[in-house]
C-alpha cells in the first residue's frame, strides 16, 4: 500500500468516530482506581462516584454529586490519585484503540 492510498483510507475512516467510545473506556478504567482511593466512613461517597463523557468524546469526567465530596477531595485528592495511579492501564487502553483503528483501516 502506498502512502497516498493509506492517507486516503485514513481520511475515509476518521478517528473522531471512535473518540467517544474511547473516552468512555478511559474514564471507566480510571473509576475503580478512584473508588479504591476514596476515604470510606459509610461508603456513600464511594458509591456516588460516576463518570460522564461530553458529546464527541473530547472530555471525560469522574466525580460525585454529593455536596461534601469537594471537601473530602481537598483533604485526600482521590480523583487525582486515581488519574496518576491508572496511567499504565489507560496507556494500554489507548494503545489497543490505536491498534484496532489501524487494523480496521488497513
């Protein structure tokens, strides 16, 4: 396959179509790390943690809707800890997504 043929196939199969699914995989990969790092007294905060992905998949969020969650997070930054601790797993998710994308194109 020539470079021009590959470029044409890549243009016909945009990665943007897979972005939202990929971001869902990423936030769902990070969520268990956050739940393990969350301080527990009753378990309500840990159970309230959830994910959300913006339309188009450019941004994903992990959070809680509990009023006191930001105060606990300020003392123990469990969401940031989860992001840091899950980097290797997220990297694997991204590598697999890239491999799957190029297999579908080629």
